C-alpha cells in the first residue's frame, strides 16, 4: 500500500477514535448528571395566545364544548392543548391531563367515550419529540433533546394554569399517560412534586422503564449492533426523562396498565417501571398486545378501566 494511503487511513482512524472518545465522554457525563435541574425549567406564567371554541360530541353522543388553546410563556414555545368542558355552567371540576401516544390534542380526547362532569385536557407535544422512534432521530438529536426535556415543565405549567381557572377543582388534578405519553409521566410527576404541586393521581398505561431498551424494541435499524448503538445514543440524549430515575421518588396513588402480549413495550420493561414505584399502586394486566388506533375495542377497555379507577379514588367524577 502506498505511503499516502497509509497516512490517510491513520488520520481517518485517529479522527474516528477522537469522535468516539468525545461521544463516550458526553454519554458518561449525562449518566452522572442530576436530571431535575435540566427538567425543572423556569416556571412559566402562561397566557392565552389563541382560542377557538367549537361543538364537540364524544363517542357516546355527549355534547361538549371543545376549546383549543395556544398558551404563551413556556421555554420551548407555545403550549398547544385541547380542552373538553360540559356545555352548561362548569365550576370546580376534576381536571384530567392526558398525554396520549402520537395522536394528541383533540384526537386524544376522542378515545375517552364519556367525559362527564370533568375537565379533560390533552397536550400536543413539541413537534420534534415525535421523531424519537424514527430512523431520522439521529440527525435531530439536539432539537429532540430540547423539545423532549421541555415536556415536564410544560405539563406542570399547564397544570398550574388549569388550577386557577374557574372551572377547575385545584385539589383534583390528575395526570394520565398512554403509550408514548407514559414515558413522560414519571419525570413530570417528580417535577410537580419538587414544585410543591403534586398531581392527585397518576395513570401509566403501556409504558416501561429503560429508555435504550424501549428505543431498541421499537427500532427497525439493522444490523443489531447499529440498532443497539443508536438506541443507547438517543437514550443518553434524553436520559433526564428516564423513568427509572424518577419512579422511586414518586408519591400518591398510581395505576399501571400492562399488555402481556405487548411487543413495543416488552413485559420486562413494564415490570421494571412498576417495581420502581413505591406503594400505593395498582397493576392491571391485560392479555392483549400494544394499544393502537386500529384496535378500538382494546382502546375502549384501557380508557374505561383507567376512568373507573379514577372515579373509585375520587379523582374523577362518574359520567
């Protein structure tokens, strides 16, 4: 081999080694950092930016008022949400904050067949967050990190805003996370506790702990070593959200809903999430696969079970 080719290979190898060393240092540093300062971003005083009101009917034909907001003041830009209220006068209603899967806002509200005398809020995630499970995530890591780490602070700011509205019962504000949304619940609930404004109850349905493992389970990358590397890299970038870091600190009643045949959230990761949360907690196992828009019967079963559990604990009023 010619001398110039050997030099090029040597330089290329050195550059690659240096890049991997820097990457390893960044990952190792991330694993040592306290996640709370990164998640508990400056408390935002949210103000209404836009508002659109329209008629809305649940799947059972219940008439509702649908209000769509953009709230200014959050660190990563406007918070978008959909709010479902009864058509008549509304005061001191239990507040249910929903973090859905990749379908958000009004689409999340449609999965709840009967809203009843409750205020139902569904958040829309910052746009790059939904790219977490896509192959292009590796090319958007800085944006994904900023957007994903902003979610707990945004949800807490949203809950603070809701508590002072005339229609809200400030003592009954609960947080529900389904599938993708369940990933954010532990970190969000911990930030709320740190701020002295905990949620009344928590629901985590079809969620798990160990983000690199979950990312790998939902990735189509090949070969296996590339999938593992990408999952650990993305997992380290969003490590402050790792449920395992926050679950041991959480207080209050929690419902876990698990699909025993779930391939997207393998049972080992679901059980890890459940084991890390101190009592009181309730675990509901379903002999089903992962919840999906194409499985309306399963979705109804999951939502109805969550709703019944909340009603039983006084966190939500019966429809």
